[in-house]
């Protein structure tokens, strides 16, 4: 989990203090990268997206309301920034992948990650925040700025799609 960031540091960073901003960056770096990696499934893309997160944080820090908790606000900013970054990258991501073709069967977790990557963006975000970041429905709703009912619907639909996509692989194992 991310270390607590003193309120004074947040206020100084919000006011433009570079050292305070650096402290915020160091305290949230792992969280930002984890969000980016879990939404991109690629370390290089996650690094690029994380850089975008900190550019956006730097530009938008003044929008942070210091009377509210910082981490939920930061998680929302990071998630939205990575989702936007992915949308901008989409044409490149849709090019055929060049992968080594082995006779060995693919790892089941690779199939799961591939299936998650093929979900609509909002479903990917919900699945990632729910099962990889271990957030509750209300926290996901707050992060994505949608109603809780929408999150429940997206999670339900995402699970249905994943079951259908992974069903052939499960049946071959039985």
C-alpha cells in the first residue's frame, strides 16, 4: 500500500513546490505503475502511461481538494489517465502481434490477461480495480466517477464475456 503523505506535503505540492511534488511522486510511484501495468499488461507501456499520469498530476494538482483524502483522488486521476493513454495508443496496439510460436501451450494466465485486454475499456477498468487492486464496488464507482449500479453491471457483463472467451480452454482441460 502507498505510504501516507503528510497533508503539509500535499498542500506544498499543490502550491507548486517541486520538492513536495517529488515526495508525492515517490510515495505514489508504485501505485501509479501498478494501475498502469494492470490496465496495459506491458511494462514498457506501463512506464509510458505512468509518465503521463505524473504530467497530468503536475498540471492538475490545483484541482485536488485538500479537505478530501488524496489517494482516492490520485487513483481516479491515474486510472482515467491510463485509460485515455490506451485509447490514444489503440491504432498501434491493434497491429498484429509478432510472437514466438512454440509447440508448448500458452500459460493459462496469459489467456486470461489476453481475454481481459479484449474487453471494452470500461469493463477492463472495473475488472482490474476489483480483482487486481482489490477495491469494492463503491470505491470503483468513485474512481471511475460512475454510479455503483453501473459498476455492478459492467462487472457482471465482463464476467459473462470472460466466461465465454475462456470456456473453450477450460473444456479442453477437463
